[in-house]
C-alpha cells in the first residue's frame, strides 16, 4: 500500500505562520527530515503543502514555493535517500494560461531535480475525459524541465465531483455513481499509479467531493464494482470517432491476453 502523507497547516504558534519566512522553512526542513528518517523503511509519499497556488501561506507565489520544496526535499533526500517527496499538489490543471504559467514558473526553480513524483489536483466541472488533454500537456511541460535521462511520474492527489449535499452542488448522487467508473478509467490511462478520490467527513459543511460520504451504496454500485470487474485489465486505447458517444468508448486489454 502506498501512503500519501500530507504535512501542512501545522505551523507551531512560536513560528511565523508565513511559510516564506526563512526560520520557519528551516524548522519545517528539520521536521520533514526527522519524519523521513523515522519512516524511511515505509513507502510514504511526503506531500509538503496543499494547493499552494491558492494557499494564503504562499499567496500563489510559484517561485517561492519552488525554492521551498527544493530546499526541504533536498534535505530529506540527503538524510534519507530512499524518502519520496511529491508535489506541488496544485489546484486544477485545466484553467488555461494561469495554471500552466504557475507550473512553468515552479519548474524553473529547478525543483524537478528533487521531486520524486509530480502530484496535482485535476478538479474540473466538465467530464473526467477532458483531463486527458491536460495530463498530456502536463507531461510535455514536465519533460521539458526534467533532468536528463529521468522520467518523473505524475499522480492525481485529489479530484472528484461534489454530490450536491454541500455548499457547491455539481452533480446528483446517481450521477456520481456513473462518474466514478469513468474517473477510474481516466486515472488508469492518464496517471502513473496513484489517484485519490477526495472525500470529506459528512459533518463538515463543505462539499462532498466524491462518492464515499453518506452514500456508500453508490460507491459500491459504481466504483467498487468497476474495480472488481476491471481487475486484470488495462486500457489499450481510446476509440476515436465523430460522435460524443464514440469519444467515451475505451478499448481494454486483459493482462492475460496473448
């Protein structure tokens, strides 16, 4: 099992709450190094922040966050070479120029020399299949800034669709059951093995982003069933066509097929 451990939002009161502060960054690096050493025999993906392109700690400053990640991840790798540092965990990869400009500025800091995997949150209000183009563009950008002869995997750290019980209803519960299977297929095709469907506790006043909230039967009928039925299968290709229906047809290949 792969564990994604998010360590953010826990700045002690005696430190500056501004993560751009040098003293705070040094203390954070010591904390993450200690965690990396403690759990170096476990498969943990260490996530240093949540959606820094929106987070008030960073004010959307891609350069400052890139330097921060480069410093902290470098310290972790020096102390515990097997530790895995992932990020930037930015919100959205589908909002046009601003998304790509932020990511490009982030990559220009040289941070990909220290990142073990790229983690993004590909939220969207349109269909899951639209993320395929975005992931393709992301891979091109990552390849441009990656160190020579190094392939950096891309993971989806958070995405889903609000079930209509929160502050920003997007889809019905029944629609979620249909979307979760499509999310699974898209994740298999677009990411490199890690994809997290985000869930909030039912007691929180915010939106339920995916299926496993109060609507467990919906998940069982959609996602779990798809996982069971598609076990041992992989995506061969997506069928092209002129109609909307054809664009959502996926051709699968059994792992046991010869």
